[in-house]
């Protein structure tokens, strides 16, 4: 075997025959030697072009002629352990991201429940304010009744007190109502933002789920192909061993 000025090199038993771009001297190989043509080309942490590795096996003439009865040996399209490792790592990453998204969605749901609870409390405050307004109306009715039962001077004193109390209640009610409305707007804005984030997280989670399922199917297909080719290779080895045994038995027979 001879390297004809290749850039990625030719290796025999992991020893390179010549430097890059230089022609090597002819090298004799024998049965059992491991040949490697080129090296793995890595771009962006991914192998874009893999090397070719083979094991040398020489057959005698009678073995070669007998072996040819089985036809051309099927090529073993084995799945490299690096590909399986990268696919497994990708599946683990997708699973971790899906778990993180599920945790994020759970927290968002807790926030939404908290916002709903606060909104319920604010609504109760509105009911309390309405109760205060109703009390003011009752006081106004009492003023009318007092005007018919008391002397003018007493009525004026009581009316002045009631008017002042009414004004205080109105001021407090308006202030409380203003705060409630302002907080309602703030919570509505926060709820809308949370809902948008929730929807985006749902979409992202769906995408990762689809990628995870596709990766699982791809891994399953690769594993099935690998097992099938491995069985074919084992079958060929057993047939070759049987053929070699028959050849040895034939050669031992007396002429």
C-alpha cells in the first residue's frame, strides 16, 4: 500500500505512512493489519467527514474461489459509537429543557392563581365601598327624619356633623376606589404579560417535544439498522468459519 500525497494521510496499525502532501514509500501489509484512510474532519464540534477503517484479510486461491460462491460480501453500514453518543446527549438535553419548561409553567400557574386571589380581594373591597355608600344614603335619610323631630338648632348641629361624616366617607371611598382601579389595571397588565409568556413557553415546549420524539424515532431506526447489520456480519463470519473448516478438512484428506 502507498500514500499518494494525500492531505489527511494513510495509516497502518495507527502509524501514518507519510507527512501531509508527501508520497510515502510502498508498505507491505499482512492479514490482521488495521488500515485507516484519512481522519475525522470536525467543524463546529461536529464530525462532517469520517475516516475509513478496515482490517486486512488475505485468502488462499481455493478459499477465495469457494468464498466467491456466496457472492459479494454485504457492506456493513455500522453506526459509529460517536453518532450514538451525540444522539443520546441531544436527547438528554431536550429532556432537561422540557423539564425546565414544565417547572417554568408550574411557576406561572402559581402566579396566575395569586393574581386571581388578589383580584378577588380587590373585588371584595369594592363591595365594602358600596356598603359605605349605602350607609351614607341611610344617614341622609336620617337627616330628613331628624329635621321633622328636632328643633332647628339641634337639626343644624346634627346635619353639620352628618354632612362632615358624609364628606369623609366620600373622600375615603373615592380614594379607595381609585387605588383599586389602578391596581386592577396593573394586575391586568401583568396577567396579560404572564399569559403571553405562558403561550410562548407552551409553543417552545411543543417544539422540543416534537424534536424529542423525532430523535427517539431516529435513534430507534439507527439501533435497528445497527442490530440488523450486526446480525448479517455475524452470519457471514459463521459461514466463513464453516467454509474455512470445510476447506481444512478437504486439504487433510489423502489424495
